[in-house]
């Protein structure tokens, strides 16, 4: 029995177009996740800020100086000035970290500062520095608690320092 029908081998044009279209859709979606600021950036910064604030609190607790304001005003002693700068959190629109880290010319090599492109920070109440006591509690205007808002593109995250010094991700209650 000799059949003159040809046996089809390969893919039809419709099958090829469907596969190419699916690959294009998946690659466009994957490309947008890797280009620009994604929603992950705000949450990454949130975890880094929590870590940095806790690091500054530990530095402050380890100083064992009860009246930090008196010692920080001693401009003649550069060691005390550096100690004071490492014991305060600076929070401005482009940097959150120790005052020493935010004032550094090269913050990329420091572990006590958070800066990122296209990410901005703001505090409620509006503060530029947060100082802690020997127990890690915020002092002065920050004594009622501080909320730090992190904005990255369309995403946002919060860090809260409550009046007892506990630092956590999320809005202050």
C-alpha cells in the first residue's frame, strides 16, 4: 500500500507565531522587573534603615555617656565629635543613617547609611536628626515616636521608631 499523502514534519506558521508572541510577552514583563525602580526598592530600603537605626542605637548605648549633649558640644575633642555623629540618626530626603555616614563624602563604603537612586525619605514629625538616650529611646522632638516614609517610584514603605525605642517596619500606631 503506497499512500501518496505527505507526512507533515515541523510546526505550522500559527504555532510558531503563538510561541513567539508568548516569549515576547514574558520577556517584556521580565525586562520591566529588572529595569528602573521596582516596588522591591522601598522594601529593601526599609529593611536597611531598620538595621542602620538599630546599629546607631547600639552605638549610643555603648557610649555610656549620660549627658550626650554636653559632650557633643565639646568642639575641641575630635574623638568625641565622631562619637556623637555615630550616635545620632540623620534623616533627610536623600539619606537616612548615622550623622557621620550621611555627612561622609563617600557613603557607598559605609554600613551605617542608606542612600539610593530614585528613593526619597521623609519623617513625621519633620526632623533632621534623631538622638537616643542610654536606653535607646528617642529624645527631644522624637520622644513621641518617629515615622520614616520611604518612597520609590510607585511604592512606599514605613519605618517606625516608637517612644520606647523599638524600631520596626510599618506605620506607627
